[in-house]
């Protein structure tokens, strides 16, 4: 009996982290573990396998970790998170995945239940993508994507004048939005100051389901 198509997870870690002094944010230590480790643990509650999206410039930083490395395509490199999304969608297609869950490497407090809710939204809506939001903000880098979105994103990035904001691309696709009450789970660690705030919030956040 054939197994069901897998759900894969992708941690977006290809950015330059300029506000973090250029150091790889995903490897910044929070309570004895790298930030991306907490993201991976969250994704693993639904994803059979979790990869790390990297650029050619920072691939070496993450090479020693026990995760598949998903390298940006040369013809779309340097175009922000959309480069990583495209590489991830191609990776998902290559594994016959039913869906690709994406998350930024610097969001250690993402609730495990987020992914079940996004996959349910994706399944029920028939959309190309389901993205997370709260009443305060949209979080397009926390999303469930259909691998069939890959050709559309490839064509979008082939346009040299395309806007590189993730939301600009999603405006061209069929997207459903999952609105959640918990804004704090989407905290991004963009600076050393943010890392200190995450340290202070750690016990209360990671004790939640």
C-alpha cells in the first residue's frame, strides 16, 4: 500500500542578518540551543522532514547541522525570501510532497498547533497557500504552500521588475489567511536586543501548547 505524500518543512535562513551584525541568526543561542532548533521542533510536529533554506553566501554556516540544506537556485539567488521559497517548492516537488510548511529561522516561539491549523485551512480552501495572520499583522513567512505553486513563483521571479516582497507575490496567487489571536508567537529575533527579550519570555512561551 503506497504511503501518503509527505508534508515537508522549510526554515528560511538565507538572509544577511544585517541587524544581527551579519552573524547567522538561526544559530544564535537561546537557552542553550540555536534559534532554528526551536523552529524545527515546531515544524516537526507535522512535517516528516525539515530542511534549511540557505544562500550560497551562508550555506557553510549551516552545513554541519543534521538537516537537509536547500540551496537557492543560481538564477533566482539574492531575491530575498522568495528565492528560498522557490528552492523549497522545488525540493518539495522532488519528494512528491503534499504541502510545504515554511517558517523564518528567527521565530522560536511558533506554536506547534499553528501548522495543523494552516494545513486544515489549505485543505478546506483549495487555495495555493494558507498564511498566518493576527488582528495586528500578516505573517506571510509562516505558511502552508502547495508545491504546485512552484511554476507560478518561478515565472514571477523571472521578471526582473517583480516586487520582491513575499506579500506581493502572494497577491498574484490564490491565498487564504488564517487569523489567530496569539501575536506573541510570531516574535522575530532580529537583533541582540530581541534575543534578550526572547530570553525573558522563554519560560512562559515554550510552556504553551
